[in-house]
């Protein structure tokens, strides 16, 4: 079955792919088993459900026209079971065997000549529990769309039907010209903002190219973050950003780097994905740039600074400013991405120091083969020359924070994980 054409932004994510910059998102999801787990039966169930998801059967195929473009097409050799694996962990040699295995797993690039996903069932966890490790290439979807793809693997989750695209009303010649001029004006505004936002690439969290990765898991009680929000205002996301600002401050100090008087600029992706029919599409992204106040030792003042910055971002909207660079990338012809995206990607440290993204999850309790989903830690790809990337997912009564680090620059991500917990405790104490 023929599929849709990749957007220019989807093509850009394919072009960024390299051995040291794999562009897949990841998730480590743990489940509480009801009884003994049958790995063969569970992997067969996962393969069966994956085979029913059209997006997971397709691979990206280059097209002659428009030059540099690509489209999704069914892989004639597709066998879902080839993408589903099983490993048994041993706790003999690692203090956290799941994190250690997942670090090696996420470092392995996907084969871009095949459907762009991989799933590993991990057994051998304490109390007979198990985990799923899922990779989805960023060209396939963004974080908001990843759940719509992955949900088809879970029990009883009904995805919204793809609504037919509305037929646009006829536009007059004058409206067409105005629309084209508006698009050009918006593009020029974003490009101008990018130039003004560029800085010397002297980030304290820069990193050399490396294929090594380190993963860390941090879990915070949602009730405590809401308590902070009630005491000091803002959104729960503002509180999380303030917690991460404090964690990055302590992490810098522990690495022997100066934190006082310094900020770290985060790119915060923003979904511009519509409802229903757009849920299963490719990337629908914009973004905000937020200077995290790592130079301030007062946790409440850090929250105030983050609140003000995010309020300004939201007032301006997701289609303006340097953070809207994904929108600009989506309007660049695919051929230019083929020619220059990898080179342009190396300039990422000139614009931002790390990515902090939020993956939306529903409040309903989720399960797999009757086993309840306990934890879900998402992971964002590392931009070129970045030392760390952070992804956040709220599920039920907890906020789960996935930390991914460049192994050459951060041999032990545990110090950053501990700093997250300590920063959250300090902010809670200030209530």
C-alpha cells in the first residue's frame, strides 16, 4: 500500500541520522506482572499487534520528484516478529541492570532501509516484572504522535479514526497572494530570530561526537509538584522546568564548572498537532527557547524566572521566534535538507544547550496482556554536540523523567538523576 509523503521536517530528521547521532526516540516502560511471564507468548502478542499498525509496516523510500523528497511505502519483506526481541537481565554485574542494558540498546541506530522501529521485551526484573523498550525514528513521528503509534501495542486502547481531510474552501487570487506573503513574512521572522539568538558555541554542556549513551530514570510524585504549583503559581510544566534548572545547576557544580551568573538555553518542542485525523501523522512541531536560570541558587526564584519566560513564550505563540525553527525546517525544500542538514545540525550548540520535551500520556490506567503499566520513561534524541537531553512524561500519580547523555562527556548519569531528586526536594521544602 502506498503511503504519504514525508514532510520536509521528517526528511530533515532522516538527514540528521549518523552513527554518533541516531535520531530515534525511545521509551523504557515497566509493567507489574500478574504472575509468571511467558516471553514467547508475549513477544508473539506484540508482533501480532504491531503487524496491524499500518505505520509500523512502512519504510521511507526516496523519490525522484520533488528532488530530495521521500514517501512511505509498505516494506514487501516486512515481518513484525523481526522487530520484536527478548532479553533476560542478570543483576550479577550491574547496580541497575535495566538502565545499563537500555543504555547499550538506545545507542544502536535503526536500519533506515527497513521500517523505523524496534521493540525489546526485557524480563528478569525484580518480583517477576518486565519492561518494554521501544524505539521510533523521529522521521516517523514526534513525541505527541508516538503514543498514538505505541498505544496499539497495549490492551484495549482505541485510537481515533483518521478523519478525512476537510476540503478547503476556494480562495480568491487576492487571498492566495496574501497567504503567500504571510508565509514568507513568517519565515523571514523566524530566520531573523535565529540569527539574533545565535551565540558562540561555548556551552558548558557541549560534547564530542560519540556513539556511547547513558540513560537515567528519575521519578517524582505528581502531588508534590502540584503542591509547589499551588504555593508559587505557574503550571506543573513550569515547576518541572524549575526542578530541572536546579538539577542542572548542581550537576554543573559537581562537574567542576561555574554555575553562578549562568543560564542554559533549552529548546522546548511544542506540538502543533491537531486532533483526531492528525494523530498518526509525521512531525507536527514548533518550539520555544527558554533560558534556564541555573545561575540562581534560590529554588523559588528559579521558578519565578521560568514562569516569566514561559509566559512570554506562550504570549508570542509557537509560530514566532527562534524556537520555531522546526516550522522553518518544514518549509525548506527537501533537497536542501539532503545537501546541508547534517552540517547545519552541528551548529545546534549555537542556538540551544539541550532539549527538554514533554510526551503526553492519557490519565487512564494502561496495561499489556493484563499486566499494569507501572513506569514510562521517554527519551529524546541528542542533538549533535549535546551532552544531555531530557524527556518528561506524566502518568497517573508520577512524573517520569528520562535522562539521555553522551557517554563520552557524561560517563555517569547517576549524578544528574540524583540532582533532579535533590532539586525537587529543595523546591518542596520552600513551600
